[in-house]
């Protein structure tokens, strides 16, 4: 009987179109008198549909009452209605940006089991930029990133809400958890949303990716992923080059006996070298780092040939006097090995790459080293490479 009276009153309110405050008072009266969550839900849906102005306080009171009584609801139907109430109220409070309700929105996150309810409450906290609860949202997403939930869908729904919330907050503290969500265990839908949200938190990832690469708190596989993310970003070429240089430095500084991590370091160095080749740099530190990449193969049995060749090509691409000086030193070292009878097949392979690279620098400083090749007992093919390289130097 009471439900019938409530519906009649709702119809009357809608029909007569009371003024905003008066209208809200009637709905508040009806809501307070409703005996079930289903009845309360019907009233809320009516208020939401009519877009009653200035209803933030009403929604906040309704949410506070709901959160307080939620654990006492035993009926499955009523609990479902309560979940729908919570989602609706959270969304409406977010639209109203009614910050006074922020504590109860966080209580909603903690109290309700339904991940969609949690997600809606999180997004509303972000929409109203309730900064008092920003650290809690950051921690929640960070914890989810670290370990997948037993029910994957549950974790993804909550993570989605946290990602969007941090996007709305647009606070730097949210960047790292959203970034790690974009490369985490989630499905493509969640990772894609995180990627879009990152740009809205900060358009330039340079500072953040550099921090990951240089920090001692991350595995080398994570550092590699950070460099890959930087390469895929829309950051400027100068920014990409700067992060690549930081990654190359870290790749040479670090060491590990774990095979997977060593592989990650090697891949990071090679990607960094290729990025420096494409985007260039004027930082003098690059020359010693590229030399180290070359010598790891030239002077050791366990080096990476591709890394050494990439270093040679990149020195040539930089096209500076210092590039030519380093390449000339590599060439002269191999010449000395030839004269002492200590050169190897590896040396012959390297010299065939170094000679054209010296020619590509176009630097006069490369002439003495190239000329020395023609005077030594190298094969006719190697000597011809040296002559061609000399012709490229004005």
C-alpha cells in the first residue's frame, strides 16, 4: 500500500512541477519515508530523470544513510537495489561536484562489494577532485597493479574507476599508478584507457620515464618498458633523445646475473642507441657510452655484435669530430692488431663496418686512419672500402 502511495505522490510532483526547493523537499520527505531500498531507488531515479537543481545535499544525505545501513541488508533483491542506489548517487554527486560527500564516497568504496559501485564512487571522487582522498586512490590502483585479483573482471572494473579518477584529479602523483596500469596485467580495454588518461595527467612523459629508468627501485624489464613507452609517445625528439641517453647510461651502469634481466638491459641499450641515431643529441656523454657498447663486443667474447654495429652506425649518424675521433681510434686499434699478427675474423668484420662509418662522418679528422688502411697489408676489398670512404671526405 505504501509503495502505491509513493508512486502516486511521485506522479503528482512530476505533474504539478513544483519549484526547485519545494520539489526537493517533497522528494526528500518521500525518500525518508520509504521503507525499502527498492522504493528509495524508484524515488532517486525520478529525481535524476527530472534533473532537479541543487540536489547535492539531498544526494549526500541519501548516500550517508545508505552506506551506514548497507551491512544490515540481508535480502538479495534489496541488496541489489542498494547497489543500484549507490551507483546512481555516486554518479549524481560527481556531476554535482558535491565535495562534502567525499568521505561517504570513500566509505562506499570500502563498504560495497560490487566492483561497479566502487568504480563509480572512485570516478566521482576524481570528478570533484577530493584531494583528501587522492592518496587512497593512488594506493588502491598501485596495489591492484602489483597483483591481479582472483576474479580478473572484478579487479579490472575497480582499476578502470581508479584510472579515470586519477585522470580527473590531474595530479602528478597519479601518473605512475596510471602508467603501470597501462603496461600491467589488465586487458587491452583497461590498458588503453590508462594510456589515454596518462596524456591528460601529463602531456610530456619525459620526467616520469627518466625517473623509472634511473631509479634503483625498478627491475630492468620495467626500465626497458619505460623506454619503449617513451619511444611510442608523442614527446618531442629532444625529449626522446634525452631519455634514451639516460637509458643507455643505466644500461652500462647496471649489472645482474639474472638472464632475463641481462637480456632486458641489452635490449634497452640497443633501443636507446637506435633512438639516439634517429633523434640525435649534443650531449658529450654519448660518445663514451657508444664506445662502451662497441668495446663490449670488440674486446669480449660474450658481447652483442648487433649492439656494437649499432654503436658504429650511430657514431657515424652523429657526424661530429668526436664521432670521427672515436671511430678512428677503433680503426687504428685493429690496424695495430694486424701489424702484430693478433687480428681475428671478428676484427675483419668490424673494420668493414668502421671504414664506411668514418666516410659517412665526412670529417677531415678521419683521413689519417683511413689512409693508414691503404698502406697496410689488408685485403684489396678492405683497401677499396678505405679509398671510397676517403672520397666522401671533403
